């Protein structure tokens, strides 16, 4: 068993996290990760209303008696969702772990702290991680440039970002972006991290609530099959390469603005990819780690394999290098 500050503080068996993913962080996946000894997060805003989130939390509890959390991502919006109501739903449901992302979570921290909730904040730079530590989060998940979704605008890969963060911070650090197997977990621990976060890898599991064709496409893809969109808008996002993402990049290169790609990147179109398996219906997040994924295991098989192989790497291969 691999024991770290993170497993001790958050009360989980293995230092492996399934972070919040829009349309993906649902009860069946979260419970499967929890039952396998990892930490899974329900994605709050995947649920249309706070009451729907309450029901999803209860549905998860029917599937597992292990710890799990809820992700709350706060993003700028013309018509923002009722974040305070989602936070209240989490607190009233008795959830004890929250993952925050997007904007500064400070306005909500007093509510979490009063309820005895531990907060893991996702960030993409050391300076943001230091701010998160200062305002009182319990741990940070640091995203390298390889990650799916929004890697920030600094373009710093994990091999630099992770040790820079662990050197600067006193709280537990979860390494995120580019992790799929035991080699990644051992590398993250060697770089000073207390565990790993996996998104794309958990997207490609049996319990992941997305169409089989999406999972098969991830297996077929290589590390080169992603596109960086919204670069010209200073809101970079890494998504799977397909007809839509290539078109968005082309429009941006020609000087296009957000209104020129708005319809192409609409969330409803991306949802169709996951629900219907139409891989070119819209954009969908996937990381460069696709190049390391070659099967569709259950979460139990995946986590067990990673932990067992990591222990072997540490005890045998790495140990044998010391003369």
C-alpha cells in the first residue's frame, strides 16, 4: 500500500484521484473509483439544479460507503449558476470533501470549513497554488500543460510544474495532467507530489458514463491527437482532435473571435459526443495522455493495476538501481 499525506488527510486508501469532469463525474463512475480505494468527484454543474445534485449525491451513497467528493468549478458567466445553492446542497448532504476550480474559492471557504469539509483546489501555476494555500485550502491539484481542459496560459509541463509546486508549498499536492499508469504515479511521487489526478484515463473506463465510441477513440488516439483551442482568446483549452476542434483552430488562425466559433463549441454539441458517440458533433476534452491509454478497464482493475505495478517499480526496479 502507498501511504502519503494526501491519503492520510483525506481518508482514502490509494493516492489516486478522479477529478471533476463535465458530463462525466456521475454516481456510477465516482462510486466505482471510491470502491476501488481512490477518490472520485461528482461534478456539481453536470447536475441541472442543486436539488439534482442532492439526488446524485444520494445515488452515489447507494453505490458506495467509501469517501467521495463533489467538484464545484466557478467560471465567469453572463448568467452564472446559483453557486451558493450548490454549495449549500453539498453541505446539507454531508459531503466532506470538495474540489474547487476556476475562480478563487475564498468566498465559499468559510461555509466549507464550518461544515468540516476538506477542500482540494485545482490550479495551473505555482503562484495560484500559493494563493490557494494562503486562503486556507487543504491541498492543491496542480495541472501541467499536458492536461485536458484548461491548462492555463503559462504552458509549463508537469515535469517542471510539479516539483516547483511541491518545493514551494507546505500542503499536499496532487499531480495532474498526463497520468495514466504506475510509471506516472511513481514519477509524481518522486517529484514530491502526494498523489495523482487522472481525467482522460478515467474517462476511458467501463464505468465512465460516455458512449463506447468515445472510449475506443481515446484508445486509438496518440499523444499527438489533441488541439489547443481559444489560444488567441487567452483561455486555452486542450481538446480531442476532430473536425470541429480543427475548424476552431483554423478560424482563430484567420483572426476569428469567440462569436465566430460560439456555435461550434456549444456545450450541447459536446454533450452529443458523449451521449450519442458522434465524435465530430462537438468539442470534447482529452489530454495528451491518450497516447498512453490502450484499454478500457474497470476502475477496480485500473486502480489495482496502477498500485501493484507502482509498488513493484519502487521495490524492485528503482531499488535495484542503488548500488
